[in-house]
C-alpha cells in the first residue's frame, strides 16, 4: 500500500505522506454484468431494473462494463495509471445465490481478480456491500428484518474464507444512508419501498451487520484493517442569520452524517436524529447491547464526498429549486426525506448529476471530522470515493478530453492536501470511478469514469482526467 518517496511539499505546505494510498473505486453491480452467469442469482437491483420507469431508459446491469469477462484488461488499465489500490465490491448474490448456499464459482471470480491485482502490485480493498442484496433475502424482509444480520455475517465469513489469505483491507458497507433511505423511504433505489419504519429499521440493521462483520473479520484475522464507508456532506444554512435555516442545515447534516457517525464512533443515535425519524414515522428497534456492538473500534473511516448542501427551512423560491437530472422523478412528499430541509441552488458550478462542485466542503468536512469525530475516536480517514459525472465527448481521433472532471479531481485532491496540512488524519484517496458505469436510477446516462466505456463495443479509453490523476499518483501531490 506504499509507493515511492516523500513528495515535495507544495508552496502551501500541503504535501501528503509518502504512504498515502492512491486508488480507484468501483462496485460489483455497476460494472460486472454477467448477471446470470457463474451461478449468480438476482439481486434487488436486477429486480428493480425490471420495474417500468424505475431506471432511466430501462437500463439494466445485465452487461454493464462486462468486467466479469474483461477484468484482466481492467487490471492492466489500473496498472498503467499507477494505482496503489483498487476498491471493489463483492456481489452478495454471486457468493450466496440462495439461502445457505455458498457459490464456489462466484468466489473464484474474486479470487482470480485479487491474484491479478496483487501480481500488478495493486492492493485490493474490498467493500462487502455496495447496494446489491440478493433478492431471496429481500423476499425475507431485506434490511428491514433483523434476520439479515446473521446472513451478512455468514456471507462475510464466506468471502473471508476465500480471500482472507490475501486481502487485508475490508469495508463492510458502502453508504448505508442510501441503502436505508433511498431504498426503503424514498423508493428511488432498490428495493423501491416507501416505508419510514422499514427505513429506520434498515439503518439499524445495516449498522448491526457492520458490527457483526467487523467482529467476525477481527476474529478471523487480527491484522485485518476494517472500516465502513459513509456518504458525508457539509450543510450550510441558506441564510446564516436566520435561526430556522441554521437549524435546518444542522438537522440535514445530522440526518445524513451523524445518524451513522455517532452510532459507529460514539455509541448512540443523536437525540435530534431519533426525534426527526420519529416525527417522520419511524423509530428503530434497538435491543440491549446493540449500540455497544455497533461502536466497536474500527481501523478506518471511509468517506465518500461529492458535494455540499445549502439548506433552507422554508420552501425555496422557484429559481432556487435544485433541478433534478433526467431520471425517474423522486417520489414526493416522503416525510423521512422531507425532514432533511430543502436543499437549494447556490451559485456554484454543477455536474450533470446537478451536484454542486464545492471542493472546500471536502476540506471543511475533513477538518470537522478530525475535530468532532475521528480525531477523538483515533480513527484515520480515507476518501473512498470522490469524482464527478459530466457529458463526455469522444473526439474524432478517439480521445476523450474531460477538463471539467480533471479540474474537479485536482481541486478535491488539493482540498485533501489542505485538510491534511490543517491536521486531518487522512490516509488515502480513491477516485470514483475507474470506469464509466451503471449509475443506478440514472442508468448509463451519467458518466463518472476516468476511463470512458463505449458500451456497444466495450472499448475502454482513458480520458485526459486519467492522465492527470496518474500524474498526481506519480508525484504524490497536486501543484498549487
Ligand atoms: S448515487 C451515489 N453515488 C454514486 C454511485 O455511483 C456510487 O455507487 C455511490 O457510492 C457515486 O457515488 C455514490 N450516492 C448517493 C449520494 C446521495 C447523498 C444524498 C444525501 C443528501 C440528502
């Protein structure tokens, strides 16, 4: 996990340590394809893609980037970029296609991938859950049913039995906020439910599953580095002088960040989060011992940062309403998401996801985490995802020039450097994503890759941002 020598300090003194981990990230459902090969069965996303109108253009994960068949080429691309680490997720439905069944063929795919990475000197970082629960388990209640915890532990043990001799870095969950609230409250992600009680139970069971997997991994390998990845944001009040806006922004941030940071790092749900959940219709079922289990020490906190949020208490004026990118409309009036205030437009550039570009939010977030959460808990941070979707154009000569994505990535790496110089214990940065891929409800219309994928031919073309990122990796920093 360690390249090269100490990079030269930039003029602002924002050099990163020599063992800073540079990587790229993907997720199984978004790239693998081969949905009905190798013994895999449906995940909730396969099912959701078949719901008319759920995913833009009726796109599916059936083929995606065909990474299941093309992984060797993809590992070669990673090596060309100089990646020190690759974060990928394991498909639960490939490994446990039916109750109590462990699929050796599914595990063999990941075992070969791990061997291929290590042969190129690339450290595998595994995410155990990146949103693709087996459909058979959803049929039993999914994340909303406490029985999921034992299933997740059994799945973790199966993955570790196959890969644990070579894999040291484990992330239990990716963005559990999205699994719980987009999946079970908003209904805009699989499994498409809109049930506030199910959503808060899902959140709690996700955290209990994280705890069970962490405990199991530690027992199996005392040297394992175990953590969880959260989607974190930084919310600013639309009017800092308006107490209602200040309160709305604080609650927004608490519902996204603290609802997960507090149980994991400090042993309890914040009262304002429980109150907001209750008034939106859900109170999690917490049993004795749950919170102690959830707050067992972790070795790393994975942070996915894409954008900040400007939040107002009142309904914004029409010109300040944030547009949604073309995708199925978000179901309206969901009390659970409504309780997060109104995210309003501010004068910042936006990506094609309509996400505002606010690199300084990443610096502020990292400094805030260090002061309030990870520093006191003694937990280092790794940026497990950061990146941007833009409409890329393939030029006549076949190249893809993406200056906006390049500027986005360099500005955010610079923000990481600054946060590090200000005392944040940040140890790595993974770009999202290695490849253009299936962007959930947006289908293939949103491109996050630093490598362009032409889906009809499956041709991979590194974009100019890939070259810029390779330079960052090679030099260990971004110039001022
Ligand atoms: S949609 C989303 N993403 C993108 C996805 O491709 C990846 O799999 C995810 O890990 C890019 O990175 C993540 N995240 C949803 C974030 C929504 C946060 C909304 C919070 C405010 C209410």
